[in-house]
C-alpha cells in the first residue's frame, strides 16, 4: 500500500466515524485516534513519511484560519484577560512544569530537549472541546474563552517552540534572546497579518465570482503564514490577524452565494485536515513504540507521569483563578462560577498542535548529529495526546451534565432579540422609504412588515407575555406553510433527479432548475 492510499484511508475513516461519534456522544477525534492506532498495527500499512519542515506549514494555516473565521475579535476583546492568562501565562507555567518533571524522571534527557517537550505538550486543542461545547450547550462566555485560548495559545507555544528548537540545534538558549525573539515575532506577525489582510480584501473585492473568492480563501492562510515565517515572525499569529481583519472588513452583505460556498468549503477542509491529523496520532504512536524498543515500558510510565502533570497544572491553575474570583478579583465585575472553572480546568485535551510540532522536530542538529531524544519526545507527546483525549474527552460530557452547566437561556434570548431588532429596524426603515418615495400601498407595506417580523420567530422564542393567541396562530400557520412548501420542493427535486436519468432532458438545464429549488430550500431551512 502506498502513502497516498494511506491518506485516503485516514480521510475516509475520519468521515465515517463522525456519525458514530455523535451516536456514542464522544468527541470525534477520540475515535479517529483509535482508528489510527488500528491502522498502525496492520502489517501492510506503511509509515507516512512527511518531511518535518513541511508539517507545520501544511497543516496549521488552514486549521487556524478555519477556526478564526468562526470567531469574532469583539468577543475575544470582551474576554481578553482570561484568554491571555490561559493562552500565554499558563503555557509558560505548563512548559516549565513539564520540563522540570521530564528532566527529573529522565535525567539523560538534555534540559533543552525537556523544554522542547514542555512546549509541545503545553497548548490544549480547541477542536474537541468546542465540539462538546456546541453539543451540550455550554455558556457562550465559556465557549468564547476556550476558543480564544485554543487560538492564541498556539501563538505562544509555537513561538516558544521555535526558540527552544533553535536552542537545541545551536546548543545554547538565551533568556533575553528568547524574550526579544518573542516580542519581535509577535509585532512583526501583526504587521504582516494586517498587510496580507488588506491586500486580500482588495483582491476579494475585485473578484465577483464566488468560486474564485473561495479558491483564493484557501490560499490566504498560506499567504499570511509563509512571509511571516520567512521574516522570523510568528506565522500562526499572522494567520489569526489576517482572519480577524477579513472578518471585520470584508463582509459584503449581498455576497450570499459566496458566504454559502465558502462556509461549506471551509467546513469540509477543516474536517479532512483534522481527520488526517488525529489519525496520524494513532499511527505515529505505534511507530514510535516500535522505535523506542525495550525502553517502551519505562518510557510509558514517564509519559503517564507527564500526562498527569499536564492535567494537574491546568486544574490547579483554574482552582487558583476561581479562588481569586471569589475574593473579588473579577474581570469587569463578572464572577467566575465554580462550574465554569471546573469545566475549563478539565478542557485540556491535547491534539493537533501537539502532534504536528512533535512530528516537526528535526532529525539532526546543526553539527549533523541526531537530535537528542527525538523518539522519546515523540512518544511522550503522543501518549499525552491520547491520555488527555481519552480521560478528559470521554468524561467531560458527563461532568458537564452532572454539574448542570448550561447556557443562560434568558441572556441568549435577549442577545437574539437584540440582533433581530437591528435587522428589523434597517428593513422597516427601507420599507418606509419605499412607501414615501415610490407610493407603495400602505396595506401592502403593513403586510410585508408583519411578514418580516415573523421571519425569525418561533413560539418558544417569545415569553408568554408577548405571545398572544392570535400571534401564536399566525406563527403556526407560517410554519405549516413552510412545511408544505418543503414537501412540494422535495417532490419537485425527486422528479428532476429522475428526469436527469431519462433520455430527452438536457442535464445542464435540469441542474439549473435544481439550483433554483435548492436555493429556496436552503432559505426555508430544516424543520
């Protein structure tokens, strides 16, 4: 079997395991990792040989860009203190703790390599956490903090990673040099990210074809990442800055087709890259187990101890944060509930960044000799990922359900009402202008106003005080008409699909009509 076939199997497995993960109510990365382990023990499965220097630039830019597209800079700005504490300070603390433990339990491991290991396992992966959060309905603030940490801790960890790797390659690490490198890397990345974002916006505004803008959107994260890395800056931070800039500046309100196509495209891209990456975790764990040979059992115990250190440091950190919150040290007057602290402290599953940075460790140092302890670093990193995915990933849904941490329904309803009001005010102002300037009949205008008011509403969206019997009846009638139209559209699509298989019908014309029906079906939404 060739390596291309192996990649195909990883992607196929990642796709087919998602429905099973949803049925079992476990994070999909857990099953994908098990799938990789299963593939790894099969004798006919080859090693997936990817050059270390290509792993980071191939995998990280699209994943980070996809995650940043779903996020909002404003939400992060509103919660920047807890995000930065987790994404910067906790990464440093975890790196130091793991390096200390690794150097203690494995004395022959050079200090520089122990620091590299600490950096590799320090950043949690947001993918599994946000999957659980979306399914179980965590409060929006908790989700925002976890997503923000998942994005920005990559910046911290990868910058430290470059400094630590350079120290091992050259044989020396300068503390002040590391601080200066961190500052330069961050500032230069922000500048590069803004410049790429500005240039990308000009290109996107110039292109009117949704296919072209979608294709360009795939290149944008690499355009942001590669120049920053060439300048010695943080490519990860550059990608995030570009994504946030475009999210704030390049929203064309009338680009309906483009938003739909790009949204679907990036969902598929993220799914495939994530499937391959988590599958690689299982594959590489088997390969590294073979490489370490007779020392595997001892190394496994050391890896489990380091896994416990990673989990304990985060739990202790969040406990301290909760105690400080109880004593009045709150962010903008917002208390940090013990349940939020518990869930955040237990949401430390390692994943994509840990695996790609471990695989990216070079094989040799500057003098041509082997990178010291590379197999051990890989093995421990893989074990930490698997342990945190299994222990925390499988128990987190149970913990969330047991402690009753749920989103604030009243607050989210108020937020929904606020956003709908913005849309309604703009629409009704435009309607009044049409009535004044074009003489639209007032009765028709009132009907359009009432129809627009019902566009977003369902009976459960309104408190009983606002939901009169007449209004409930109107909403139920609207829902009945929508359900009827969905049924009619489904019948029409079925007939056209059958006609496409029959002679005498132009398939191009059929696809055009199907496209019209699909757009209308998408507008109606799912029942």
